[in-house]
C-alpha cells in the first residue's frame, strides 16, 4: 500500500493542468433577434443591471436597441399563443 507522499507515485512534482471549460451559447441565433420580456423586468434591468429572461429562455442584460433586430421567432410564437394573457399590447414586452 502506498501513501500520498510515496515517491513511486510522483507526488508533488507535476503541474496541474485544468481543462478549459467548453462554453457554448448555441448557434448564435439568439444574438440576432429582439426578444419578448416583461416590461417591468426591462425597466429593473436598466436600473440595476440584472439579467432578464426572454419568453424563449434566453438570459442576458439588455443593452441594444431592439428595433434594429427582427423578433425572435420562438418568442413571437409563445407570445401569440398566450393570447390576451400576454399583456402589454403588440410590442409591449419587446426588448
């Protein structure tokens, strides 16, 4: 039985190499769209910088003009399926 300090096992002289985390955010399509978010959440984010969650599930801190981008098809589908429960009018929650 060998101990952690046993020289046979090469204790303490190696270099620890941590794997590089694999970060992915899908195919990037979420970055090309404006997303639907509750209006009060947008206002809170503008004041304190907290991230918001779109109907499609994207989480981010809004910072771009949503009028420059087409509406996310997933958000639009979810919003339209909500009917009158969506609230906020036609562009009510658009980021």
